[in-house]
C-alpha cells in the first residue's frame, strides 16, 4: 500500500509543479497591408498586435524594409499600448527597424493593439516590402513564453502616375473622284453643215462664171 501512496503523491507533485505549455497563437501585422503612392509621398505603416485571447506583457518586433525605396523618418508611439520602451528608434542599420516594449502591471490582451506607427518617405519607384523577421516575439505575461504564431508582411508600390497620351486628331480629306467622259467625234458632218458648204460653192461658181462673161464681152 505504501508504494501506491508514494506513486500517487509523486504524480500529484508533478502535476502541481508543471507549468502548462501555451500554444503559439499571437499575430503581428501592418496596416495598411498594401498601398500605392507616388515618389516623394509618405507611407505610414502601423504595427498591430493580436493576442488572440492571451495576456501579454512584452513585444519584440524586428522589421525589415526595402531601403532602396523607403526611408524611415519617424516613429509615432502616442497611441501605443506599450508604456515601457526598450527600443523604438530608427537606428543606424539601413533596412532594419527594432521596436521592443513592455506593459507594466498585469499585462494586456486584445485584437489589433497598436504598437507603433512608422513613417516612411518614398525615395524611388518600385515595390517595397515590410516584413517581421524570425527574431520577432510576443511574450505571455509572467512566463516569458513566445506565443507568436503569425506575422503578416506588407507591400507598397511606389511609382509615378501614368498620364494618358492624347493622340492628335487626324483630319481626313474627302477623296474626290473626277470621271472624264470623252465624247467621240462624229464620223460625218451634220446635215446642216453640208448644206451651207454646198451653197457657198455654188455662189463662188456663179461669181467666177459672171466674171468670165464680163471679160469676154470687153474683148
């Protein structure tokens, strides 16, 4: 019987001293997740935390960005749920930002909690990506257990707006077709013309005849 009591007591102590293993379920994301702007315009990306029902007390985000297109200018934390900041500056390494902070007291929980807003200026055209590296973490309160399960990236398109090309109006002159109708020459003179010629010939002959008679008389 003593053996059974010892086994039962050992099992009870194991259960009481073992901490529950928390399933990773927190999520990190950016808003907006997509955006299109022109070069020179500003993009403000807000980092959101979703605890999915768990209570957290610390967040570490290591963010990578396309440094050839985006240049961070400032970080806004006025609306953040974090009240103890460890890192929240732009830093000296191009392409990398680190935001790390904690919550005092009993921690916090909720959906779409604002960690910070990162303001970028756009310096060239192209497609830029914001992403959370594998070093990022969301810690459960009191256990120092990373419960981060999902990290959503963001894509921003920077390019000049396309101005529609207006083609000049083409004036088409109407085509004029000229058809020449050739009238064939008559094969014979009109009847009226033949009569006139005959009369003239007779008159001429009479004049010649009269002239000849006059000359003969004089001789």
